[in-house]
C-alpha cells in the first residue's frame, strides 16, 4: 500500500550543502561590497555618481537572486531545478548588466591624465574593482548552474535549527537592511529631482526642504 504522504526529497549530500553555502556567500559578499560603497559615501564623504548608483542596484539584484535560493531552502528544505534557474538567472542578468555599467564608467576615465572618479583601493578605483567582481561572478554563476541539476530537488538541512539556517537568515536580513539604507541614501542625494548630476556635490534633499542652503 502506497503512503498518502509525499516522499521525502533525496538527501543533497555534500553538493547540496556546497550549493547552499555558495548562495549564502554570494548574497553576503555582494551586500558587503555595497556596504563598502556606503562607507566611502558616508565615512569619507564621497558622493556616488549615477553610474555608481546603477552598479549598486545591480549588485543588490545579484544578491537577491542568491537570496531567492536561500529563502526557498529555508522554507521548503529543498530547492528545485526551476528555483535554481530562477535565482541564478536573476543574478546572472544582474552581474552582466552591472559589468557593462562598471565598464562604461571605466572607459570614461581611461584616457592618460584622467585621475578617475573617487578614491582608489589598492591602486584601482571602485568601479574597476566592481567590473572585476562582476566578471568573476559570471564565471562563478556558470559553475553553480553546471552543478544545479545534480543538486536539484534534494534536501538542504536549512529548514530546522542549525548553522545553515542561522547564516541563511543573516544573509536575508543583512541584504534587506542594506537595500533599505541604500534607498534612503539615494533619496537624500537625489532629493525631489528626476535626475542625479553626473558629478554630485551635495545631498539635495536637505537643500530641497530648506535645512541647508
């Protein structure tokens, strides 16, 4: 007699855990990169330009793709092939588009004598590092998708208490918090205007409401 209860998903084993841990690392990593940009904005008082903001948006969208996989694993205990394709597909579109945006900004400052925009980190501007990270992410997502079929529909022990659930929940909350902070930061810089200047030098919101200026 067949049981009326659905069969439990097969165990994911090492590959299932690696796929989940990589999604957590991917989401936390890109969120931390955006935090680095926020540090330069508020800690070093540098105003991000429109292309900087666009790159941040694609970074957060890339993290959201991985967060979709994490959320599925936390909610259902297994991730289907469709879930992997949805999550990593979202991330892939984001990193490809972000790569173009960072390449565009790099090309604007490629001529000899151009000092570039903003500070440097280890000799490279932030948008150059963004381009490198976006390119590396394309390769990483390709590898993750190559192993997605082998780990699809298998259990990921993240639905119950344990380090997998703790790290996954941290990744989701960390991402949500940084998205909210970034939205407020962009609003303060742009104010009640449709467009952000190419070379911003103030938080226009405070001038719009008469606190400054």
